[in-house]
C-alpha cells in the first residue's frame, strides 16, 4: 500500500453536533486528553480565554456565551490520527456549521440525558442526512437524574429518524449510577468518580456473570439490570457496520463527560469503526483519497485571527494525496497555480507550521484575500469539488457610518468579514448603499463589533427594504443585458462580483421571475 493509502486509512475526521450545553466542550476536552494533546482537563476552556486575549472581538463571544469561531484539533490515538472539527455553537451560524459538516467524514451527536433530543440537534441531524454522514451518539450527564434510557432511544429513533444500536448500557443513573455494560464485549465498567480516566484506572469485570459484580452493585440492582438488558436486546438493534456507514443506524453510548466516564469506550469504538476519508465528487470525476496528487477544498475562512498581522487563514480539507510545505497547486476558481506556503496545523492548542499532511487532515493557509470559501486546490489538473453552497441570506441591513470619511475602511471591512461566510455583502447597482445580509440577527452585532475593533470603523445597521436575494444566472448574453436594464433598481453585486437580485418583497420576486423567462434565480450559489 502506498503512503497516501496508509495515512488516509488511519485518519478519522469528524465533528461533534449537539444542542448548546449538552456537553460538547467538556467531551472535546476529554477526547483531547486521551490523545495526549493537552495535559489537564479544563484546557479547552482556558484556551478559549487565551484566544480571546489575542483577538478582542472574542470578548463578544464570551459575553454571549457562544462560540463564534470554529477550530480544528488533531490528536493521535491508538495508531490513528483523529481530526476534530469544531462547529460553531450558536443557532445563528447554521451556514457556517453546514460547511464544516461538508468537510468531515462522520459526526458525533451529544445528547443530554435529562433533555433528550433538542431543537438544534434536529437541525444538525437534517444537515448530516443530506450527505448520509455516519453518526455515533453519546448520551451525556449520566451522573445526573435523567430520562429512561429506553425512552431516549425511542425518541432518537422517532424524532431523528435513525435506528439506534446501543453499544454501552447504563447501570443506574444519577445517585444510583454504578457503571455501564458494553453490549458487544460484555464487559462491565464500574463508575468510580475521580477515577475512570483510562481502562487501567477503572474496575472492569469481564461479564455481568462475574460473582464480584454482585458484591459491588448488590443483588437487587443486578437483577434489575438483567431484566433491563433482556428488554433492550429484544427491543433494539445490534450494531451493524454497513448500516452505520450508510447513515441509517447510530451506535449509542452512555456516560458522563465531566467525569470522563464512558468516554474511552466511545473513543475506542470510534477509531475502530468510524469511516476513514472517502471518495469525493468534483464537477468532472470522483477523487479517491489514495490518489497520489494533492486535492482539497476550502470550507472556512477566518479573518484577523491575529489582529497584529491582519492575517487571513483559509481552512482546507485535504481529499487526496500528500501535502508538503511549499508545494504548488491549481486554484480552481482562477485556474492559476498557487504556492501553498506557511500552512498551519492545529495540533494541541497552538498553531504550528506543518511539513506534511494527508487526506482527512485540515491545514490552514495564510493569505491576503486571494482564497475564498469553496475554492478547490489540486495538483496536476484543475478540479472543482462540489457541494459547498452559499445560502441566500434572510435578513438584510444597510450599513450606516458615523464618520463618512471612513467609507473605504467600511467597504474593506465588510468585504473581508463577508469572506468568512457568516454574512454576505451586496452593493446595489443604482445606489451607494452597502447592504449586509445574514442568516441570523446576531451577525449584525458581531460585524458592528468587529468593524470597530479590527477596522476602527463606527458603523450601525438599519433596516432596509430587502426581503430576500437570488443569484442571477443566464447563459444568453443579450437576454441578460435586457434583464439588467429592466431590473437595475433591484440588482446588486455580491462580494465575489456576482449579479444578485435584491427583492423588496416576496411578491416582487415572484413577478420578476415570471417576467424574465430564460433567467435563473438561484437561492444558493455554489462556490465556483
Ligand atoms: P456545550 O459545549 O455543549 O455547550 O457544553 P459544555 O461542555 O460547556 O457543558 C455545559 C455544562 O454541562 C457545563 O456546566 C458542564 O460542566 C456540564 N457538564 C458537561 N458534562 C457533564 C456531565 O457529564 N455531568 C454533569 N453533571 N455536567 C456536565 P456549567 O455549569 O455550564 O459550566 P462549568 O462551570 O461547569 O464549566
């Protein structure tokens, strides 16, 4: 097997999806501990704090208790390399999260044992379903009283429409929590707060028939467990690898992230069964991870990670081949060859310069605005990966400057921040307005804050008569010109220079569509 095939086969690239407060951050921290990426629990939170010291606008993130940025964490575990892509936590950032989920091979869903399936989990699950992303489930906070486990599985099955295959099963819950049974190996892992960090640290019995188990948990509890297991085995499905990989079945684990209980059982199963990078579609052909030539696509841009240097980092997911520092690759959008120098990896909490990277890995490429979300990079031939869309925003505001002399700065700031993808920036053909579109209202606050903090521009956002936007496509140049003339009042240009119809009302949009035959009005723009 080639180096590329071997390295690709040991990669596990995934994201955690959950409703805020279910325990994503805590679980991330524990997973990193197993990878030896951080020394002490709590580092993820303290890392958040030290990052916000670097970039002040993150103070907003802390104030609101949300995670605006997402990052990438890589750690080795049991001969595998795990890449964990963080998804932004707030509901406003659906589009951002969507794009992160296009860059992973599988997902881990965290559910609070007391709350069950929550609204945001449902939305994220819908996104995963678009690509049949395989999903494992961790039911968290077992150290607290929660819902009946069988009812929870029923809820996952009926609300999320995915079959459950419990892999571990809880013995009690809350005050009565005694441990979990591994339904595949038969092992019983006792819950011992303050321990349980590793297998070596835990009391493990080979099966529920071990006489010592009864001594530890008592005969009544053991009898109860036996009854319950019988019920579970009768009512649920055994783990089926093919169904899991097809996104039709989710293996379920129970545990307590904060106590690091049940986490290693999850991680062991995850590195064994979660998919390695799989082939990806481009506009011309499918690309297999084992191909020797480097390919990848950009799913996220982060501007001004370090305001001192005004740098911008494009996050590229590698789909095939080997990346070596300084190599050249074609950028699909421009067709030009670009040198990929100064790539970063996000091992542990520091950014480090990487020398090599493989399929499934994510690298951060420094640039000054030359790279956009959706750009593909490829060695040897120009390839465009598909499926990384920009959605039409649903909310619009006009930027208003307090100091008119700062117009240039404002334009630059809006254009650069919109490159990150959470907001979109439009300039009407017939006015000097600067219009910002977003999927959630919070975005306008974030942008106003960052404009002030990073560009020294005091701007506010006021309502504007735009209900929705559609990208215009028409292959017939004459028709397009005619359309432009007739509709100039409602047309604008987006940050990438594409023509957009800014509809004052939905009715207006409908009429305009009816009148313009041969012109397409698109609700998403695939990054070309
Ligand atoms: P999130 O990233 O999904 O939003 O959740 P996060 O990990 O921040 O966890 C949310 C809260 O739930 C935190 O409490 C965290 O300590 C707690 N938590 C996580 N896992 C468990 C668990 O297994 N059992 C129990 N009982 N609690 C858990 P907090 O009070 O909001 O924050 P903190 O002050 O404890 O850090």
